[in-house]
């Protein structure tokens, strides 16, 4: 699904402990998550992320700024999305150690770019001409 550069709501899921909203900005998908991503909520998170990946975004940004807990199950969802996206890439917005530490302690930050804001995650990489 492609839209203009303005935010267009595509989907929203809310299961109490986890809220996920998908918005499209041009051909980029932004998945905003709040709550806890743990063993119980990871399958729902995976379902939303996989559905977005199936739509073929040019880039997928997962905004973890409002996430209060990120387990290894959540990291597995993100690693799987990264593998499926390949060169298109997955970018994560992390604004606290709660969400950045799991990436850095496992080394996932070497494959998945970490950014302080959605706008910075959506900006073209320097020298790419995107």
C-alpha cells in the first residue's frame, strides 16, 4: 500500500499490554508500538510486522519509543523481519536503554539501524542519494 507523504493510518491492534499502529509515509511503513513486547505479546507483534513486510515497504521503521519492556521474543520478531526485508532494511527507533540495550547486548544493532526518532530513521542514509 502506497500513500502520499502524509501519515495515513493502515491498521491498529490493541490487546491491553501491547498497542501497535501501522502508518504509511509514502512507500515507507512505520510501526509504532507501546507497552510490553514479551513472550505473550510477541505473536501479535509478529503478526502485525509480518503483514506489513508482506506489503513490500521500501523501508520499515519500528518505533519502540513507547515500549516499556523488550524481550528476546520481540528481538526474534525484528530479526525475522530484517531477514525478510533484505536490502530494503529495517530500522528501529529506540529512545531509552529499555529498548536499545537488547539490540546492543545481542549485536543486532550491527544489522538493524537504531535511530532516536522516526524522522531520522526515514531520512536517506548519507551518500546513498535516496
